[in-house]
C-alpha cells in the first residue's frame, strides 16, 4: 500500500468573459441522469450568460462531436451526468476534434465513473473504502452480503444520483435490491457505513468547505438530492479540525490518484468510529439549486457565476490566460 499525497496547485484567476469566446454548455444526453443534467445545464447557462459569456445550450446526442465542431465554439462546459457523458466517451470525442472542455479527461472520467475500479485504485493508494464485491447473479449477491455482513448497499457500478441503489438490512431483501440495480448494468454489493455522509468539492486543486447531508427519510436518494425541501445540509461541517483535514486530504488524493482534473466532488461515509471511507468520485457533479458543489463554493465566498467562470477558466491555455 502506498500513501498518496496530492500536489498543491496554483489557483486560476477568474477570466474576463470575452477571453472565453463562444462557449457550448453541453447538457442532457441519454443517460438515466438526463433530467438532472438539464437542470444543471440550464442553471450554468443562465449564470454564465448573466456574467457576459457568449453561451449556447446544447442538448447532447450521439452526434455531439460534429455539432460542436461545426458550431464555431471555442470551448465546452460539460455538465452531462452519467454514462455517455461522464464516463470518458464524450471526452475522447472532443479530444479528437481538439475542443477544450471542462473537467476530467478520458482516463479520469472512466475510472471515476466505475465505482468498483475507483475503489480499487483508492485502496492501492492508502485511501480507506468500504469492503465490496461485484455480483452478476442474485446468488452471488447473497454470498457477497453474507461475506461482508449486513447492513449492505446494493448498487449499479456505473450510475450516479443514487439511481438503482438500495439499502439492504437482511438476506430477504437481497433479491429485490439486486434486480433493481441490475436494470442499470453491473452490480456491486458494498458494506454500509453507519455514520454521516460527507462530501468534498474540489476546484483548482483545493478542497472547498465540507458538506454533510441528511435526508428526512434517512437515505439520501434521488428525491432527497433534487426534489425534496426537507433534506438537511450542514456546510461547513461541524467536526474536529483534524477530521476535516483528513477528509479533505483523502479527497484530493483520490482525485489525483484517479487521474481527475479541473473540478469534481468526492463523497465519503463515516463509520461508527468516525473514520472516513471513500465512496465515489463525481467528475461532473450536479449544479442545480439543491447541489452540493455550489453550496460548498458559497461557504468559501464564491457565488455561482464565479464558480462557473472558474471551472471554465481551466479550459484556457497559457496564451489565453496571459491575454
């Protein structure tokens, strides 16, 4: 096991809107998270336009690379969530047409999207993460749950926004949970941590103030994330400074180890002893009215338009930054 320390990066200044040229805000797509992406994209689009940026909303389909190549765009703000947009596919297509885009490249996007492989990488770099096994059948899911010990979480490995995720307390619940998750691809059975959920937003190589969230129903699911008004958020999280620093360092280390760049969000769960465990890394987190990255940015004194501009600034080359 190798302890991994993330390098310190110099923050990028907020650019003048004219420096950015014509910007495509790429949203929507065809994943299960399409509606969330549209909500995020429209909010980003409105904020950038209000800040004076020349922006165009682009609803992505499989022809997105040719649409962007022929549209006279200088760069893309990628706010696609889920498969096809957050997993390296579009990133590779934009690399081929030499189109600058926000966020992680092909490798970081693909690794972070795969929950099991991201756990394997983080474990190799000394970052704690709950025990987990892949399961291709109900029988394998039952064996995994018994080996791990209840309670467990059964989830798709290639989805976000808690889509297809079930909290499982006993063997009688495994089959139904497996079937729900399997509708969305490969399935993972993971040890459920019983402590609070904490997330670290990252931008410019820095971890923003931590956010903790607690859903009214106990499980921070799709409705709690995007629709409910009774989800409780705490930012900055009130916890010992040493624990805050540990989580932020783990977040930066995981982000770097997975090959991510630009901006993102790393999620953790605490166990009964208040020890943090890596859950997943999001390379294009939500930017809706309920989202966690804007909340963390606000706690750091950064309003939403400034956050969007700083994310876009990471697509500028040295010549453009010097202009």
